[in-house]
C-alpha cells in the first residue's frame, strides 16, 4: 500500500507538470513573432475566436513579426532612419487595422506608420544620454479604434559609436615622492573615464602613455601607475617636475580618441646633506664688562635640507676654559649664539680659542655620512675702564656706645682693577646717614665717629660707602658698612612695672605680699644679675622683709599679722636694685603696699578706711558728697525764708497825703527819646517787681522767680546727677533721697 500511494502521488505531480508546460506559454508569456506560416495560422485562428466573443482566460499567441530593434547613435541624414517594422497576422487586407505606438519617445523621437507599421527615428540619438527606450505597440480597428490585441512592450537599443574621448575627472594631479628614491618606486595613479560603451567594441578600452616627464618617470599603460624611472633624483638640484599623461581609447590604435592631464610631482626632502659652516674660523671681540648670559657672537652652519632635516645643534667640543662660554641654538634662525657664563677679566686673560661643532638633530645612522661640521672660534677680550672694586662686598665694624667724637671705627679699602690703576676716593652716601653720625677720610677710607651713639636707641647702623676713580668720576662702586654699637653699663636697673601690693589684715606672718622683678636696658654679654636690698634706713623694718628667689626676682614678706587699716592704710617700702655691670649701676624703687580687708580665703574685698568705718558700705567721698548736698539744701531753705520776710520800700509814693503840688512849665523843650528812655514805666508802676520782689543780683536768674517747690526739685535733681557721675554706692543715693524728702516736708510745714 505505501508503494502504491507513492506511485499515485508521482502520477499526480507528473500530470500537473504537463498541464503547466502546456498552458503557461499561452497565458503568461509574451508571444515571440516569427515569420513561419504555421505560427501565423495558429495566431489568426485564436484572434478570430477572441473577436467572435469567445471568453478565453488564456491569451492567444500573437502574430507579431519583428526582430530586436537597434538604431545607430549620432546618425544624421536628410530622412528619418528606419528602425524596424511591426507586423501582425491580422493584417490580411480585409480587416482595417491601425498600428499604435506608445511609451518613451513615442511621437517625438520615434514615429510609426499606422498602416505599414514602420518605425522611424526622427531625431539624432546619443547613447551616452540614453542607451535604450521601452515602447508599447498595439493593433486597433482603424474605423472603430477598438483594440484587436492587447498592448505589447518592446525595446529599441541605441548602438554605440566611438564619439567620446577619455577624460581625467580628478585631474590635474599633485603627488610627492622622497628624493633619492629607487627606480620603480610608485609615485601615484591616475584614472581616466570614457563615456562610450565598455562592452561593445574597443571604444572604451584605454591605454596610458607619458607625453612629457621622461626620462624621470614612467607609466604602466594599463594600470596608469606612475613610477620613478631615473636613479638619484636630488631635491636640492630640482624639486618639482611636471608630467603630462595621455589616455587613448580603441586600445591605443589608430583612429582612437585621447585625453590628457598633468601630474605635478614634488620631491620631498630627506636628510642627505650635513650642516656646513660658511667659514672655518670665526673671530669676535668681546668687552670685558659683558654681562653674564649676554650674547658675544653668532656662528651658523648651513644645511641644504629643509624642515626638521635642516635643524642643527651647536656644542663647544674643545678649547681653553670651555666653562667660560656656552653656545645655544636659535630656533628661528638656526644660528649658534655664544653666551658668557663667567665674567671676563682683561687683566687675567686676554683671549680664548674654542672649537664649535654643528650636528643635525635628525639623521639616518645607516647612511654612514658624518652629519656634522666643526669650526674654530677666536675671542679677543677688550679692556674696559672698570669701576673700583672693594676688598669686601660688606664691611662689619664695631664701636662702643658713648665713644668720644672722632673715634676711628674702621677702614674700608677699594682698588682700580684696570692696568693703569687710578687712585680712589671714598664718600659716605648721606641718604644712608641722614643724621650725619659718621665721617670718612676721602683718601684712605677711615670711618670716624661724628656724634655720640646710644646702643639703647640704635644697636646697628648701616651706611653705604662709595669709591670713585679720580680720573673718571663716572666709575663708582658701592659697599655696605654695618656698624654695631657695643653695650656699656650706662643704665641702672628698675622695676619691671609699677607694683602695688595688697596686704590682708588677717594675713599670717611670713606670707608673700608681692614678687618683684627688675629690667635693665643694657645688654651685658654675661647676662643680667640683679641684687636687691632695702635702703639702710629700712634694714630693721619691723613690718616687712625681702627674700631672694634666685631668678633675678625677690619676694616681699610680712613680719606680723597686726596690720589694721584704722591704724595705717598704706606703707611705702624703698628697695635698691643693683646690676652686675662694670661699673655696677643701681636705682631705688618704691613698692606701695595697701592694707585691705580680705575674706577668709584671702581674697581682697576692700582697701579703704571709709569702707571699714561705715557698715553700709559708703566711702568717705560718698559721705562728703551727701553732707555737701545737705548743707546746700539748708542754705537754700534759709535764703527762701529770709526773702519771704524781707520787704523793700516802694520806689513810688502812692499815699495821697504825700502828694505835693507840682508846678509844670510848659515852655521847656522836651528831651525827645531821652525822656522816654529815662524811666521804665512798668517798673514805676510795679516797684516790687514780679510778685512784689525786685530782681537780686546775688541769686541766679533761673532761681529768682522759680516757685519754691520747683527750685527745691531742681537742686535735688542736680545733686542726684552729680552722685551718679561720681559712681556712688546705691545705698548713698537712697539715703540722700530720704533726707531730701524730710527737708521737703519740713519746708512745706514751715512755709
């Protein structure tokens, strides 16, 4: 059964294949026109059946008759060129048919005869513009324009002719190759294009050749690769070459078209030339005052190479005292610059001879060529008028303070280094000695004292001394002279500060009241050592004694514990301090000791007697201020009472009985304004003044007419402000206010 199934399946696939082979040519393939009569008969029968209305899904084979059509490009003539002819089996004479052409160029480039089917090219064709045209042909009924057949496509190809010369699209070319390259070294490749058909004939087959540039270069005729053809091409002899290349089609045969281009070939530099000095001996004259690092001359080695290959470095390889000079390379000019490393001295050495080498930075070690050159440099030192030279750049001298005037402190010396040896004179730069404390001898350089010196004021004096040649005053040298003032014991020691000691009433005998130290403005070499002692009158002092602490200080001790502020508030203890100078100096300094009240822990609380007397804590000053205010208030009260009881007699008599008869003369001339100013009418009308009182000159104006209560308040306020300024204790102020209140009540009841 399986075998039977396989045979049946094979029969089915075989039947389907036969049906496909039979039907496909009539349904999907485009009919191929032939000129055989049998094909024309079969096509005619099928076409007639289709016209008669038979609805057959498969298309009948056509009766077109043509060959593949070609037209030659660039053809021109008086008449259109016949391209080809269309023909169908339906064209038997009885049926009115018409040939219709459509597609690319139909009606413009190509035209068809509707009756005969001839196709003509109406224009000149260019294959390089368009190589083929796709057209559509159809047969219709001439009377009804009904299509007799479906449309069919065909192609008209334009045949190529050799009408385009080769062209170098990328030209002109530029190329480079190293100089001294071997023969056959590739330089570059050029490319030409030909628009003609490369598959039809030899129209696009190119062959290359050199028209100019021989014998230096050659070119491969097929690959167009340009190569070196001459050995030893030197850039230094010729750097650039112009090569003309020709490309010819038709394989280079006669009648072919050609095109040319240029190739500019540049030889690149290689380091094949060593540096070379322009001369073998260089001579320079350098002044001896030339500064360190300054250029003294230039040498140069020329190199025919360029770029990095021409760069050289210079070195001093031989010569006497090579360390005096150095040579550096100028990166811009490639020159060797001689510079000074040490000062020159004509009197010591007058000339130098050096050997300088120039070597390439880059070179080929395999070349074996010496890429270096040497030259001799002779340097002559030129003598110059040099300024005087001090024996030392800095002089350090010493002098005792308080030394007498004209004391010789020291001597400075300078000499003229020139061969002639001019005499030298010395001066002090007064800008460095504004107070003119020193003098110098212009001939021998001895420095003397012009004013006394005090070490405690200035320990060092720095002055500048100048040395000048007699024959050339412009040659000046300077040296610094540092003068140190040596100390002598001319200052007595004294207390380091103004001490004020405090002694507690409840202190114990032997307690330290104060530690005292001393200072001395002098600065002895061995250091300070002070001796303290009481003055002879105080040697048996019953209250205090001193103890040396061994560190240049002493401690003041109390001898008993019976100190009381009521008995004596302050003690003065004179102490003599002596130094260890030669001669020794001493001074008497007084230590002030206050007796104070202290707490049980020994903390000082109060050191005033008033504070001890007044338990409320008021001092004597505060108490005096309060008493003064109270007395002032009492004086003011008495003054007010006296003023109230005292009455002055009136200036104008108002009693009618005292009025006398007055005789008035009207023939007297008046005094004018003088009569008016003679009397104050308001004063005459009110002889008692304000409130019946006249102004008094012994009382301040602001208190004469002030109400008593306001005046009292003002006085109290002023007194209270004064107490605030004095910074009195607040309890004093409160008691003062109490007293003022009592006085005010008293005045109110009294008045």
